[in-house]
């Protein structure tokens, strides 16, 4: 059980590390912080308008991150 949790946590951290590649340098420039808790990727964005745009695209971003790690590591993204 602990190994399964650790594996999922590691996959989620890998997905978080792929954020800059998946969203590109333009979006990443406005990313001030990101962290993962219980499969949820939290991303602090310094632009309110970009935060709104990303919110509308969050399902596609989740899918791309999970495809890159080869598992459903991220279940949701919250933009702050």
C-alpha cells in the first residue's frame, strides 16, 4: 500500500516537473509556484487573465501531463 502511494506521488511530482514543457515558456513565465497534493496540481499564476484562460483549458493540460508520465498522476489542477 505504501509503495503504491509512493509511486503515485512520484508520478505526480514528475508531472509537475513537466509543467514548463507542456504549457510552454510563455505560460511558464507567469508561473510563480507549483505543488502537488493528493494528485491535485496547484499552480500559482501571476496573471489573472492567464489564470482564467488556463482554467478553461485545465482538462486538456491534465491529459497532456498524464500522457507524458504514462499514468493518471494528476486528477485536477487548481490555479491560484
